[in-house]
């Protein structure tokens, strides 16, 4: 049992701020279903992100854009039933908050009421400021997301590193400060230079969680299916695979097929 498990019975948004102030790194992973979330929660992960990346790893879409609010609520509800310790943050999917603050509030309320999630995450900076304010005014915790924002992939046209140029880097720093002042409890920084990410983390009091943003931030997040090697074609520099489940599962399933066809399974001990 880890020290974190003994110290924190239930992670809250306040816990994360306290962890940053104490210099304790924050662990965050995605999960989209009950079984995987139960494993992630039991392993001591601080934050479970019900990410719109479910569009990719669960549904097979090329981007995160197709997933709907109803589908996100379904995934989040499954995760919430498993989480006993972790803070559960749910992505607001594309099209549910960008243009209309009232629609953003309705979307966030649906997630909180229908899934039981603990907070929502939105991608973007000053362009969604009013949506963030409207959600926060309703008492719903908000996590920001800057840098590479996958919901805007067709605007960027590429998944390459963001904010390498001075102008974009300056805008990112300004957006991070704005998100803090607006009341966000944390910010995800995705695929930006490590030096910039460290500067942002040191300039604000709320936690900064990185993915492809170096080691100078307050915590890290990865997509669970990538981290355990269930996916095998996605190989960015920032990804560390802790297992190779794709290979292990392929071998196991292949053996099952062989055993069934050879009438080795089930044997006498596996029958009633």
C-alpha cells in the first residue's frame, strides 16, 4: 500500500492544490469503464480522467470530435461506480461548450447530475472564458487544458508540439493565468516544450498536469490504453509503456483458439 493511499482517503480538488504546495507529484490516468477504473483507482492513481479520447481507443474514431455528450455520460457513470479514492474528471466533448456559455453550463450540469462526476475539463483559453465562468458560477469544478488541444485538430492540422514560437508561448502563459484567475482548480498542458511548461507551473498556484510537457510540472497524465500497451501503433516520445498487453493478449487469445479447436478446452476439471 502506497503512502498516498494511507494519507488520502478521497482525493478532492483541494487535495490536489495541497499536493502542489507540498511538492507531491500528482498521478493521473484515463479510464472509460468500470473494470479498468476499479484497477486504476485501486492502484492509487490520484485523478481519473474520463477523456474524450474514448472516441479513439474505445470507438475507433480517428479524432476525439465524434464522441457525444450522452456517450461521455455513459463512460463517466461506469467509472464513477468504480472510483472509491480517485478524483474523477470528465471531458466536455466537442460542440458542447465552445460557442455558447449557456450550452456549456447545461452540458456540465448534465455530466455532474447524470454521471456523478466530480469535475469537468474544457480545452482552450480566452476564447472559452465565458463558458468557464458560467460553469464555475454554478459550483462545478473546472480543469483547463492548453497547448495541443485535440478537439481543435482540424484548426492546427497536425499533432506536433505546440507553443514553440514566442507568440504562441506568450499566449499560452496568458491563458494559464486567466484560467487560474477565473477559478480553475488545475490545468493540463499537452505537448509543449518542457521549459515553457515548467515556467507556467511555477507562475501559478494551481496544479499543472503534463502530457508531453516534461518533468517540471506538478503531475503527469497518460492514456491508460497507451501506457499498458493495449495500443501499439501510437508511439510519441512522451509515452512510456509499462506493459505490452497487446502482445500478451494476442498470445493468450491465440492459445484459447488453439485449445478450443484441439478440444483441449474445457478439460475434465473445467466441467460440471
